[in-house]
């Protein structure tokens, strides 16, 4: 009725829309050259990270060969088993590295699994001089999908000690920067010509962005010893080393 209509409120509450959330994309991590870092001793040009690969894999790399001239190429499955190994001997040395290729054949029991290609060089004493890796997706059938190559620079830059610089006093100071591959610890170790460890230091990693580091490694020698300072990081997805950088240093008592 007219009386009933007149008794209704003339204003109704309105719904105030809730504020909307605006998504701002986070900065993306794009591998690029590291300023002031030299080119990687082992630069994997193809396949790039997480390329989809069927057998055989055509590997292309630029390598600064170690003192022994020996290059080892390993393909590992996701559980760490060795799927293939190729040895190259008498690879000539060059200040800028040499282009090398390899053909890797493999078989897997499943349709697909993650694999790791690891390339190593060695010095005259048989110690690892350099090591670099790339993860790929192994396929039992299908077609290759090749991604671009990763960072072409050496992920580690050492400011101190200078190459072959003599050190005394039982403590080696190491300063530099590193671009970690993952959040696994970065391990610094002094290795003598017989392969024995003379000192070890473990650095924690909290980000995969480039970062400075400074640490000391206590050592003990009774005579001047040419040791190899190695800086390495393990794979965080499957067993084994992912990266090794090294340089020689003369240790005095």
C-alpha cells in the first residue's frame, strides 16, 4: 500500500568494492656475462640449460684445456648413475680456448628424466683443473628443443691470492666474488700434488645472485708446496659436482 511503501527507507546501503590487488612481476634472473670476469674455462655453447634431448646429444663447447690436455665428458641420470662417458686426449691449449664437439649416445628406461652433462679438465697431477655442467631433459623419443646457452663468464672471480702468488704463515686469505648455481655451500679447498687436502673452508649461500666473499683457509706444510686452490659447488638435484674453479698457489711454511 502507499503507507507501507512510504515507511520503507529511501536510501539503501551500497556495497563498497574491496580494493583489488595489483600484481607487480618480480625481476627475472637472466644469465649474462659478469663484469670483469674472464670467459669460462669450459663454456658449454649447446645444448643450453634444460634443453629437451633425444639420443644422440650433439655437444658443442669452447674449452681452455688443462695442463694434461685431457677432457672428460660425462652424462648422468637423475639418480646419479653414469649413462655415458667420453674422453678426449691431447686437446691443445689456447689462451682463448678451442671449439670442441662430442656426440653422446644414451638409453633411459623411462619416457623422460633429468640428466646432467658434466665436462672436466685435469692438470698434470690428475687433479680437476676445471669442471662445468648443464642440466638437460633426456627423452626416449621425440624431437630436440634446444635452449640458449647459459652464462659465458667464469662464475668465480678471485682477487686474492694472485695466480701462483707465494703465501706464508699457515693461513691463506681468499677474496673474490661468486655467482652460485644453487643454494648448496661453496667449498674452498687446498689440494696438494698427491691429491691430499691441506685445508678446507665451507661458505653458506643464501641467494643465487652474484656476491662477494672473503675467508681464510688454515694450512700446514713443512716445505714449499704448489697446491691447487679449488672452489666448487655440488649439484642440488642429483649426486655429484656441478662446478669447479681452480688456480695454483705456492704455500710456504
